[in-house]
C-alpha cells in the first residue's frame, strides 16, 4: 500500500497536470476583438451577434437563437414569452444554481422545489406529479454537471398536464438526447456563457426554440422590442401591445469569442465524453464511489463538471469526504466537495422570503450535496490520456488507504 502524499509519500502527479486554461483564448480571436474595438460598432445586432445566432441555431437544430446578457435573464425572458407570471407555479429542482429559482420569482411566479434523482442528480420525474397543482404552468429541468434530466418522462408529464418545459442547459452545451441537442426538446432551451461554462464569454446567454413565432418573441423581449436583425433607431414594426421588453443585449465582443469556441465545441465534447467514460469505469469500480449517471438517452453527454458521490459508510473511522478530497488534492488532482454546498434555497445568496416559494421534496438532494458529492472541473476531462489514467490511479491510491 503506497504512502499517501498527504502523509509524506510521493504524489501520483509528480509534476502539475496539464489542465488547460479556461476559457480558451487564441490570437485569431484576439485580433477579431481588436478589429471590433477599432470599428466603433460594438453592439446592437452586429454581424457577429447575428452570425452566432444563426450558427448556434444550426448547431443545435433550433429554428432560432436569441443571444442575451446572461443565463439568468434567458430564463426570465423564456417565462415572459410563455406568459408565466403572478399566480403561476413553476417546478424547479432542489439542487441547482439559485438563478433557476430566482428567475421564477422575478416573473412574479412561485418556484416549487422538487427533489433530484440519486444517480443523475437531476430533477426526479417520479416526484413531479405530486407537486403539480391547478396553478402549475411550467417545469424547468436542469441538465446538471455531466448528466441530463429524463426528458422523455418529463415531456410526457408536461403533455399530460398541459405544461411548458423550459430546459435549463447552462451546463449542457453539446449534449444530445436521442439524437436531438438539449434545448430543442422542451419549448425553450436556456444557455449560459458565463466564465466557467463549456462555451464561455465571461458573461452571456441565449435562448433557443424550434418555434419560429416564439423565437420572434424571445428576440423582441430581450432587445427592447426591436425585430430580429434591426438597425438601431430603425424599428420597422412595433412589438405586440402589452409585450414589455428589456435591454438584455449582448455585445459584439462576446459574440466573436463565442463563435470561435463554437467551432471547437463538438470535438471538445467528444473528448470530454470519452475521457469521462474511462474515468467512470475506473472510479465506479472503487468501493463507495458512484460517478453521476450520464443522461439515460444521451448520444453525446455534455460536461460542465465531472461529478460523483462517495458513500461515507465506505470510509474508515475518522475519515470523511473532506479528508478524501484533501488527500486527492495532495496527489495532484483538483477536486472539490459539495458543488455549491447547499440546496438552491439554502444558498447564502438566496434572498427569497419563505412565503414566495414552496418546498415539495428535497431529501435525496440534501443528503447528496451535504454528505456525498465530489466534483472536478470540465478542464480535467481534457487531459492527455496518460494523465486521465493518473487521475484514476490517484482515486484508487487514496481509497486503498481510506476505504474500508
């Protein structure tokens, strides 16, 4: 049994792992950004914004794409375009970033919290129907970390109860469910391009849809009511009366950055999916570890993080998740315990009064997040093959000492 690095032994990674910098940067894109800067044309349906809308729609198989300022307002605009507002309820998972729930509140509706599945860590279809009331208007499944919510079951429930499905795809760029890109199965797909995301521009987001009429509404609501591709100050037709629009525009700088990353998205998704499957086999063979299940109908699984659970009962006395993570980091593997650390409505930044949301079920999410969850950044799935093997070696080495 090897001595752990944390106890003075030699680490698995004698040299730092070749984890790529994220977001990626290249000189060609830097030159494009310089050109945009010197052009003085920085916003308002510029050529890069229009081009990305068209390219991302084509990539995903959507009828249209509307770029926006971030992946929070995308959810707000999606709900507004679907007529969701005061008096309505929207089902959201217990474990997700706070924006999934706060966007519902901003629209005047009530988030209804439902538990997650223990294997995918996504919204549990088996617990949705118990949360549906006559006020329920929509479901927001979140494709979390390295899995997808069970869209077949969720779409069937939505059809049965005449509900909208808004896919929160902030973690899922490049993922495919039964041959369809995520975000094209529900009524709207919401994406984030924030600094840490799979496709990133610092801040940014987009809504996609297969419904052209809805796509027009998404564009107008987020673009001060202007029709798609309009020239500033030259609105040709007003938005429908009562459509209150916002200035949620993105800039040409962000659009140019995203276009460069979109060209590499499929190749990078394939690489991450391949390496994740290798790690899944190795880590699942370790007693106590269970890697997050990929989407049940995933042809290609997108990854924002590589997530797994560790059963505390598999550890020796005096050893806990934090100690395992510390030992893995000493071996040179960048892991974190607990993801965001709390359920959505327990996060430090959640400021929604208790009478403005309802918790229907949460027990599975609570146990996993607080006691079992371990994650690695998407960049760790982009290592060369020999270093991917070393990551698995480190897990086996640590658990050979800390496991029962």
